[in-house]
C-alpha cells in the first residue's frame, strides 16, 4: 500500500467517525482545505521532473476524488440520519381517529335580528340598511331634534374626525332612525312623478336593524348596541295599527299569548303622541314584572315633512326596540356584557 492509499483510508476512517455535520466539515479541512494534506501533496509537484510530475499529479487527483466521494457519502448518511430522527420525533399515528372541530353557530343577537326580520317580513315590512357613520342632519335635525335641544344630551356622544359638506362633524349613529329617513326620502323621490300625475303614494313599511353607539356601559347597556326601528307611513295609519302590529310581533317572537302589553305615555321629539311599550309575562321567572321593550309613537309632522312627504296626507307610526334586550329576555341572559366578551363557553350554548 502506497502513501496515497493510506491517505484515502485515513480520510475515510475519520469521516466515518464524524458524528455531526460540523465535525465532518472540520475533518474535510484537514484533508481538502487550503492547508490540508492533499493540498500539501499538490505543492510537491513543482519539484518533480516533468514526466514524473504528470504521473504523480494523476495519482494525487485520483486520491483526492476518492476522498471527496467518501466525504459526500458521509454527508448523505448524516443528512439521512437527521431526517430519520426528525420523522421519528414527529411521527403521526394515522390509525388514530381524527380530531373533530366543533361546528359554529349564530350569535344570539344575530339569531334575534334574523327572527325579528322574518316576523316583520311576514307583515309586509322591508328591511333597510344604511351607514353607521352619519351626518348631524340625518341623526338629529331630520328627526325634529335640532342643535342644542335637551333631548340630544344622551345621544350626541360619539363623533369621528370627518366633516360633512356643511362643516359639521360626522357621528356614529346613536339610533337606526337615519336609515328610516334615508329609506323614506328615497321612497318619496322614487314615486314623486307618479304622485304628481295623480297616483297615490305607496305606503312605507320598513324596519331598520343595525349597530348603534352611545356612551353607556353596565350590566344592561353597552356603548355599542343593536337597535331595530320600525316605520309605517300611509294615508290612514293610526295608533291602533301600531298596537295590533306590536302585539302580534311580541306574540310571535316569544311564542306565547301568556303576556300583557301596556302603552305608557312618554316623550320623544320625533313622535307625537309618544309611548313606551312594556310587557309583563303572566308565568315564568319574570312573571308579574313590567319590562320596557320599546319606544313608539305617531310620527311627528315635522319628521314626515323631512321624509319628503306631506303631513296633511301622510300619517303613521314608528317604534324602536333593542334586539340585545329581546335576546336577553328570550334566552334568559342576565348580563348584556356576556354577549360581547367573545367567551366561547357562553356562545356555544346557542349553536
């Protein structure tokens, strides 16, 4: 065995004993690096005669090739061992049953709003939609609630850093009444030509559910809450119609006739006369307690005029109720904040 064979055997043995890729690269440097043993042999060629230099160079290159092959083989072996260890550590037992994911469900408020919409749709009411950022005119003035009016104090609360064409700050709507205004004005404009030609204006029947915002937060109030307002305007719509419609709604919503309803006189700038609507169940955990569920009244003539209609020929009623409160009553929830905390343990009950 010549010196080159011994060198190749030594390199193979050292590579085979390297336990990690880093130590293998250190061993490579001792043989193939700039100061390695193969490099030192190449430097000795300059001192040989030309005919011997060629033969010796070929032998050294063959030895270098054998060392490089041994190096690559050890690299592949270490990589395969590392992959095998990783696969063992991350092994999956494919015979185990799969992990099922729980199905989602509608939020109790969403379920309530869908129920409200379905009930009023059966009575011929449309559903209106509108922006949550509103103008001062839509939120207050159009509803007979002018600037500096005392009734604005509890609602004139959240504003955004934007202004309307008149330079007034825009606000987060405190109620869904602006959606009624927008719907009624669009309705009046859509039928204006027909009315001018002598046709009768079709009635307006619409509910306006959506998110609203006021500065209020406790067990029964939230700064963000939901509201659903209703509007019925026609040529001969009376307070009697309001009572019939709302009592029918309560009966359908709670799926019972076992309740009483009362209309208690109140004040709202956008209706006259106005009434709070209370209900009292005759049985169950809330039996005998009067619960306020809505505000209502005959639409004020000034508001009808802002709808683009003539209050001498058009009359009707409006009401507003809180789907959050109705959801609490229907599902027996005693703290409004539970519905907006995102606790899956609570929400899973409504799947």
